C-alpha cells in the first residue's frame, strides 16, 4: 500500500473516495486495485469495465464469510451471475475501532 501510495503521489494523481478493491486470490494473498484519476507511470494500470453489483455491510471483519453468503443469495435473487469478486474495506481495523463503525462493500462483476 505504501509503495502504491508513493507512486500515486509522484504522479500527482488523486485517489477518488480512497477506493481500493481487494481481489482475494488465496486465503492470505490478494491483488489490490487502487482507483486513480489518471494513469500512473511505473505501475500496472488496469481498467475495470462491465456490469457490477454491490452491497454494503457493517460489522466486524470476522463476518466476511457470512456477508459473502448473504451477497450470493441477493445476487441470485436478482439473477446476477457472479463472475469476479472484489471487496472494498472502507476503513482499516484501527479506524473502524476509532469510528465505531466498519463498512465493507462487496462488489462483483456480473455477466
């Protein structure tokens, strides 16, 4: 995160809404996609496009599995087949504790 943030600063770019999507590839590994307002030299720039569906959850990070099951149920009811999952952790654990709230957004690319 620190390296990505430095690259953004070096390129005089902004991070709209501090949006950073996590693509969990393994239990302890993830790809991170940081939203920026322009291409970043020295970074792998990726454009995400398609149709997306999202829901916001509030609570402890330990509830992630429960949230994902709930999300799958809602996506199925709306007939949105899930192609790719992303998580937006809007606060870090320390900030969530300080604010007293922890919002997590599940975003999926749908077919």
